[in-house]
């Protein structure tokens, strides 16, 4: 290992790769990517064991919960949201920072609409100050400098008026906010696979001008996300990031690597502690290799912010943080864009059943009145089961109607939505046959509509 004190970096040669890391960014995890310049010999080979030896354990553990119970994450409480939760050292730094701001800032100084001077009487001020203190490990002087630099950066870049600008045309699929998690955090999805398309990549990173536009659009996105937050004590003041790396170009693309590095540095310097958790899904091999190299140098606080998920565990992991009806269909959930059938007003809860190995389970939807339309959604985590739908009349003399013939569902299948309008009383029966050697979990919801 070779240290390089003059530029605050060090280089680590391992697995025929070289990585250059900004040490001042290793302690912060407020952004969606680890801040690093990563240069890898693309011809180098590494075993899965080597790649994972230093990686944090995340979703590899076998779930030991009782069948039928979705395990929810308990790690989403806003960290130290109350001053009373601070230890003596942290309280001292907090008091020092408040006094420094009171002494040096004028009454108009604010960030995200929150005044910085405590004497202005806003109950949101302390929440914002704590973000900067955490980002600088409760060092009052460094936190004050960070606030002052952020104010200057926002003034120079015109960030306070950035929401009025027309930015990100054609980038809507690359980053968007969709719903909230189980604790009320807005969920921001970042789809880096969008840049697998050469035209999209060139548009975003093809020149210095396009990179600057990309960065400005990303800052605009961050400002939009912050508008959804509540800086009052006990409120939700951070977001949940979902970073999808499926078909991502990877850090071997110089333009993308440099743009991400610049974005990370600016986001971490000017938007501290705004990400409660970053779930990296569909992580390719190169990400595990990067993670394994970086892991020994990250603080436990930074590691706890990241959850890395392999493709086969995406839905199962997201369900720990987000309810099934809020997870988009593309990620194994039930949420559809501009859904006209199910909404929060319907109060149609999502139910769950476990299908044991070598067994068949049925989901029954009673349709007691003639002329009603039954609508349902169903998804099986990991599918690879046989699935069939029928309508069974209450009158034993009537014929069963086949709605969906038996079909072997592939692992990547999205949720099924179907409907049926009856001409006699009966029930819709959804049959799931699990011929595999592992248990399967099915999620479903239904509603009845009168003609």
C-alpha cells in the first residue's frame, strides 16, 4: 500500500487493479455511489470468493422468519433526531455550532427554506445542523466551514432557482421518485442501465458541456427530493435510494467514472446525510469487486448505509423496506404507473401465502353477486411455479370456467393482473403449484366492482 499525503489519497494494488480514493469521502455515505476513482484491468480474473471476502454481508443470509411474515427493516428511524439522544461530546459540538452561526450569520441565511440562526425560532434548524455535524463527525469548526461552503456553492451555482430551469429532457427514466417506504421516506430510483444505450450515454457524458448539464439536472433532482422532506424534529428528513446497476456501463467508461466522481464529491459536500439507506440492486461482478476492495477502508457507519443485492434477491430485499403495493412491477412488486384499478383510496391490502415445496396452494376471491367484476394482482417471489386461474360457480351444476390455463412461470415474470365479470355467483380460484425443493412466497390483492 502506498500512501500519498500531498493529495490526500492512497493507492492500493490488488487483483491487478488500482484504486485511488479520497480519504475525506470514505466516512460519508450520503450519496448513491462510493466516491472513488476506480481503474481495473478488464482482462483480470477473480474468483467469487475473492470478490466477496471483504464485502459486507447483506442479503446472503437464509431467512429464518416464520412462514408468511414479511420481514421489515427496523433500521429506518431517523438517526439521533432528538438533541437528548446526543452524547456529551456531540452536545458540546452542537452548542458550539449554534453559537458560531448565531454570531456570524445574518437573519436571511437559510438552507432549503430553513433559517440557520437559532434565534429565528424555527424548530427545523437543529435538524439541518445535525446533518452537517454528522457529516463531519461532530467537529464544530469543520461543520461550520461545510455550511459556509455550501452557502457559497449554492449562490455561485444558482441552486435556489434551479427548480425553475428546464433540465433533464430524455432523462426521466434515469432517476425518478416513486412513492415512499414503510417509514415514509421518499423512494428515489436511479437506473444506470439507461446509459447502456450509446445515444443516451453520449447525450449525458459525450462532452464537458453535456456533463455539466447532467450534473445540474442531478442537483435539480436532489432539490425536488428534498422538497418532500420534513425537517421538523421526528419528521422524515432523508430519502431511500434504489440504485439499479442492471446493464450499467460500469466504471471502466472514463466519462461516466469522472462524471460520477464529480457528482459524488459535490453531493456529499453540499447535501450531507440526506440518504437513509442506499440499496444497490442487480449488482454486476465489477461492483462486488469494487466493494470488496473498498470495504476495509469504510467506516461501519458508511457500510450500514449500503445494501447490495444480487438479482435473484431484489424483490425479497425491497420488501423489507417498501410495501409490495409501493414496489414497481419491474422490481417484483404490484405498483403500476397511472394505475386505474388499485389506489390508496381502495384500501385493498396485500395478503401473503407461503407455498411449501411439492405442494399446491389456492387463493380464493369470492364473487357472491351476479354482474360483478373481480380484479386481482398476484406475484410469486422468484416464480418458477405452475400457475392457473379458474372461476368456480356456486351452483354445482354449472361448469367451471378456465380463465388462465396452467402455465410454468419463469423466474423473471412480472406480477399478473387479470379480471373477470361473472354471470352467476361463485369464486375466482388462483392455483399455485410449487414443484421445486424450496418454499415460495406469493403476494396478492383483489377487489370487486359492481356494474
